[in-house]
C-alpha cells in the first residue's frame, strides 16, 4: 500500500524534530550541561524511511547509536531523549545506567546495543531465530554503520540469518566515515551492499537522502522476510555532516570544503523541497513546523532539566541481584 500524503508529512515532521533535537544536544554539550553526544545529522531520511516500513509494536528494532530519528518515530519523546543526555533517573533506556544514545524502548520492542560496534547484529539474528522457532510473522530491523560491516560479528550474524532464513533486515547506514577513516580505507568494495553476495543474500543500494526510496526498499525486504523468504542487506548512502561525536575534531581528517559540498545534499533540505514540489507542503507550513519543533525541543530541555537524577544508593540496582535472607 503506497504512503498517504498525511503519512509523508508525518515522516518529514519526525525528521525535522529529530534534527532540531540533535542540534540542541550539541549546544547543551558546549554549554557544559551534558557530557557526551553522538549525532545522526544527515542520516534522518534513511532512518525515518526505514522504520516506517515495519509494524510498530509488533516488529523488533535493534538500532545503533546514531538512530535518534528512528527512536522518535517509534515513540521516544524529546523529553525522554534529553533526559538520557542528562543522565536523569526517568530516562527510558536504562534509568541513567547506560551512556547516551544506547537506545532501548521496551514497549516498542527496541533492544539496546552494547558499546562495542556490531554486537547488535548477532542480537538481531538471535531474535530472528526466536521468532522463527515460535512460528510468528514478526520481523527484525537492525542497523549499523558501514565501518562496522568490517567487524566479524556482522558477518557472523548475517551468515547465520542467511543459513537459517531468518526474518531479519540488515540496514547499513553508510555515512562515508568510520570515525575518522573514509570508506575506501576500511573496505575494498565500493558498496557495503556488495558484501551480501558472498553471503548468499540480495544486497540493495539506495540513496539515503531520499526518505521514500529507503521506505520502498525496506518495505519490500520486510514483506519478503515476513512471508518466509529470509533476510536482506540494504545499504543507504548519505553523508555524516557532523564530527563522529562531541569528542571528535573532524578537521583533522576532512576538509571544510568537503563538508560544505555535502551540505547541499542535506536530507532535510532535499525532502522539504520534494514535498513542496509535490504540493504536499508550503513554505508557510514549513515555517509552522519549525516553530513547533523549536517549542517541542525547548519544552523537552526545560522538563528534563527539572527532572531528578538517580539516587546514589540505587546505582547498582538492577545491575546486580539483591541480597536475600534465606534463614
């Protein structure tokens, strides 16, 4: 079923809200109000397009640390996100026991990844195996950066899913840099999608700045997985417009001219112009959305700032089992 015009506008709103939240996180870091931030700026179209292709509340999402837009689309509120940045007790991913952007959301079937990259891939295949053993028609969507496709865990997970025909869609968000290492210095093939061939799977390459193109590719892969045709690898190509994290100085490995060039392919600009050209949005409506996003972010920061920190005596709960008296 094709996306309705209202759904397309909803998807763009999710992109825009995520972008303004992401930008505010950088400001909060520079103000000394948070300790760390890792950004998804430039990757919003691929994330939103992909997550709208699964069934919320039924399917599973195993994301990686740049997937803020996915989490917002799946139901995480701006306040939830800012509370995680600030380490507040009520943040939903871990109750402030995990570093920011290690996303999870129990009510939405979103499973947290570990800090070592690519370890989420075997988790996704394990969930896929459980789904198949239980005879359910659920699907797992898992994401990763192109640099992490060089990790052994990714190959093992994709190979296992391929052998057992598991309902897992492996989305590679290729933002051209594995921290400070450009793609051509960390893999010998031109596309991460090409790696699927050696594992016996279809590998699809899409433009990661085109939200609806990503949606179509992931939707087809999800539908195939749901009916028992096994996993797929999809690579969405885009550009990371920010440094790797708030602790990174990207001037040491890429020029300002390169970054400025790719700002012309900013997915917010690309999708805004596309919706206006299709008559689905006007400039005035866009300005209204900008004002709405600013207020949402302002309100989230204000609410999260007022929220309490965890109590020190609760730091080990529920990390360790409680002592029990067996007398």
